[in-house]
């Protein structure tokens, strides 16, 4: 079961990263080229939210069954153990919250430019955080080194 969860969690990262980029590119076009907010923009941000929440669910399940997460006297002093017990979950939780708040706030605003601006700011910080946290994992951002 751990292997299946890990493979799903590992594969879903590509969808999350792709959707983050897609939402960001369209949001930048919306802000800087003043494009209208189309139904596709709403759909992309919804798919991003669903993929991210699914990633959160898989990550939470992994956290309780994975051998990478260990709690012992070494956990905090060993950077490899600390990364999976503390840093990955904390950084990614913040990113998930940013993506969620970005969508909720953007949905509430009736103005197209403001919708795009909110999506741009929240998702840009989220993407930066996800990339930094993945880079820190030592397993590579896109492929294992
Ligand atoms: C640990 C599990 C999860 C947590 C803590 C969580 C939390 C949240 C939160 C806080 C919201 C925002 C509510 C709002 O609009 O104010 C939300 C919305 C949503 N979540 Fe999750 N979620 C989880 C899992 C999932 C899963 C597994 C899916 C689907 C695969 C999912 C799909 C959605 C959808 C579709 C929305 C509403 C999007 C919208 O209309 O803007 N969530 N969730
Ligand atoms: C956008 C959010 C996230 C992304 C992009 C992401 C991505 C990844 C990636 C790429 C791996 C390495 C997979 C591999 O080596 O094949 C991983 C492992 C892991 N993730 Fe996440 N993750 C996210 C959120 C979370 C969250 C919120 C949690 C915990 C609640 C979590 C828990 C874990 C655990 C425990 C592992 C280690 C599994 C193992 O090696 O046994 N992840 N994650």
C-alpha cells in the first residue's frame, strides 16, 4: 500500500506543477494584457485546487505509513529524517493553504483584473515554496537524481 500511495503522490506532483504553471501564465496574461476572466480560468483554478487537495490527502496518508517518517531521538538532529517528519509536511501545508485561499479570495472578487491578481500572487508564492521544498528533499524536483 505504501508503494501505491508513494507512486500516486509522486505522479500527482506533475499535474499540480503543470496546473500551477497554467494558472500562473493565464493570470499573468490577465493582469498585464488585461485579458477577460473566462470560464476556462475558473476551471483551471478548480482543477488545481482538486489536484492539490488530493495531493494533501495522499500526503497525509503517507505521513502515517511511510518508513521515511520516523519519530525517534534522531529525528530532529538528522536532516534526512527531519525533512520528512517536519519540513516537507510544513512547507507543503503552507503551499496548499496558499492555493486554497488564492482560489477562495479570487472567486469572491467580481472584477476580472482583481481575480487574476489574487491568483497570480498566491499561486506564485505557492509554486516557489513547492519547488524549494522539493529541491530540499534531495529527490529532485522533477526526477530523482
Ligand atoms: C485532507 C483533506 C482535505 C482538506 C483539509 C480540504 C480542505 C478544503 C478547504 C479548506 C476548502 C475551501 C472551502 C471554501 O471554499 O471556503 C476546500 C474546498 C474544496 N476541496 Fe478540499 N480538502 C481536502 C480534500 C479534498 C479532496 C480529496 C478533494 C477532491 C479530490 C477536494 C476537493 C475540493 C473542492 C472541489 C473544493 C471546492 C472548490 C471550489 O468550489 O472553489 N478536497 N477543501
Ligand atoms: C503540493 C503538495 C505536495 C507535493 C508537490 C509533494 C511532492 C512529493 C514528492 C515529489 C515526494 C517524493 C516521492 C518519491 O520519492 O517518489 C513526496 C514524498 C512524500 N510526501 Fe509529499 N508532496 C506534497 C504534499 C505533501 C503533504 C501535505 C504531506 C503530508 C501531509 C506529504 C507527505 C509526504 C511523505 C510522507 C513523503 C515521503 C514518502 C516516502 O518516501 O515514503 N506531502 N512528496
